[in-house]
């Protein structure tokens, strides 16, 4: 009986393999960040925001769309599968699962919102409807990211089976806060550097959760089975 359980826990199904999309999405996003400026004459990555590269008027828009194609779809699919998996397997506590759900919602808002309301003109302050909605999307993404990561950090601190995701959540949140802190502490010429800390943090954490999905959240799943067994006994 024990041997059967061990074999089953080692077997990966499709949803586990989808977790690797998180890594591909991160690589796709990094490729877009690194290579899109090559198609944007005069772009200064240290000073300008990453979103300038995907603005409607940006010469790098087409290259950005090509390089970030896997990121756009992969992040959402990976995050959604993570949410489904932790829900079906009842991974860890309710607080942990809610944190995952909010992080997934953030990914959906980011994907749909930025695609619907891309900046109309890169590197320029225009107070139009498109730009206003872009800022609303940004505020929603930042708020949901912070709330979800805090929930995951608390869960990791309280429950050792999800301590790994909790530690990574703390690293991601620290990177997010390094963005605004750096923007306030350093001259505008370095805005682009610190802005990238915030944007890469969320994509990177999604990749980390994708690895845990690929692994089947084994430690958390095992602990949950132990709890169920103790309740039955």
C-alpha cells in the first residue's frame, strides 16, 4: 500500500508540466526587456520605464510583442493552473490559498489591462483616458501583488510546509519595495533601473510558483495527507 502511494506522488500529470510555463514566461519577459531597446533608437533603459517599449507609438512595439508572447500567455496560464491545483489539493491553509488566488487575479488584470490600455505614446506624460486607465491597471496590479505576497509570507512563517513559497514571497516583496524606494532616493536618470525591480519581481515569483507546481507542492501535499490521516485515526 505504501509503495503505491509513493509511485503516485512521483507521477506528474499535465497540470504539473504546465508549471514550467512560469519559467518560460520569465525568460520571455527578460528577452523583451533586454532586446526590445535595440529596436528603439534613443531609448535609455536606465531612465525610461519598461512600459515605454510596448507603447502604441513605440518603434519597438512589434519586437516587444514577439519576444514577450510566451510571457503574456504563459504567466496567466501558469498562475491559473497553480490556483486550480492548490484549490483541488487543498494545499496548506485557507490563507495560503487566498494569497495564491489574489496573485492569479493580479496576473489576469496585468495581462488584460495592459493589453487593453497600453500607453499611447512612449516616454511622454499625457493625461488621456488611455493613460489614466493604464495607471489604474498599474495601481491594481501593485496592490494585489503586495496583499497576496504578504498573505503568502504570513502563511510561510506560520506553516513549515509552505515556508519555501513564503521565503520567496518575501524576496519578491522586497524587490517590489526596492523599486519605489530607489526612485525616491536616486535621481530620475535611474528611474528605469528601479522600476524593473518591481516588474521582474512578480514575473519571477510566478516562475518560482511554477516550479512548485511542477514538483506538485510535495511537502505541502504530504503534510496535508498526514493531517487527514490523523483526523481519521
